[in-house]
C-alpha cells in the first residue's frame, strides 16, 4: 500500500513553461499575423491567414535511427523558420501561440542579415 506524502501533492509552479519535445519534434512560436494589407486595409481576425513562420523555442534529442543512434536536428532554439501551414499540433500557453511539429515539416531556416 502506497503512502501519500506531503510532497506528492505539490501545486504547479507559475513560472515559465518549459517544454522538452521528444525525438525529432520542435516547438515553434508563430510570428504575429499581419493586421493590414500593403494597401492599408485593416483585416479582421477571421480573415487573417496564420503565418507559416516562427521562432524555434525548443528542440528534441534528434531522430532515432534503426540502429539505435540519434541524428542531431538541423535547427536550434532561436532559429527563425518557415514551415508547412497545416503542419503540427497547435496549442496556446498564455498569449503565446505555439506549434509542435516534426523537423521534416520545417521547410527552411530564415537567415537574418
């Protein structure tokens, strides 16, 4: 019979959320949506397309090969990336809109000059 200790019922902390994706998965924070067109027309939230760009927040350990070794991911936290529009699982943490996707869904790393 297990005995419940005082430590077993700790309340969750309210600090920043730390997500460690598994395998070849990556957590990306979407960039802000455009609210006006180049012509100056203001778009409502329902008419805005979700941007397929964002900044990598965290990465997994890498892709697991058949022989048991892992291949490191090509992206790292802080990289700005372009990814498939409908790729991954979307979720919100506070006001942040995050996407959990596989590295294969990332199309390119955006080089900032």
